[in-house]
C-alpha cells in the first residue's frame, strides 16, 4: 500500500511527498502503457491474420467463379470450336438451364448483346474461355 510510504514521508517537507506521488503516478502510467501496448500488438497480429484469411477466401471464391464460368462456356459452345459467336450465345440464352446457371452466378441475361459485348474484351465478335 502506497499510503504507508507516504506517511513515512510525512515528517519531510511537502515537496518530497509531491515528488513521491508524481513518481508513483508516473510508474503506474508506465505499467499501464506497457500492458496496453501488449494488448494492441496482439490485436494488430490478429487483425493481420484475419485480413490474410479474408484475402485467401476471396481468392477461393474467385477461383470457383472462374471454374463455373468455364463450365458454362463449355456447355454453351455447341460446335466445340472453343469460341462463341453472338448467335450461339443468344441461342443458348433461350435454354432454361443456361438462364438458371446465369442466375446462380448473379448475372442478368435479359440483355444478351450487352453481356456478350462486356465479355468480348478484344472486340473480335467472338469470345473464348480466356475472355
């Protein structure tokens, strides 16, 4: 208990008691600061691990999305050329399975030409699986 030590200093001038109180206050604040720093460092490490987990999960989701798009592309490519023309694309958009597949990918098929144009990155009039 710090009060006992303060009482011992009672016979000395008040300036010694003030210095003693300032020292104790400084020591307590220093210990609190160190403990806080330890907790903050731990929280930062957990945050970094969470960030890495979120990034890896997002990459996994993107990989699954690419795989599903590749499967859909292969199903739509009826002539097995590895490329789709706008006509092939629009014909397959009448198929309920393809519409359902686009819906599972959260893609709207109501405007097929716009969708085809977005997919046709090189503006060749055909899309391949890499586009």
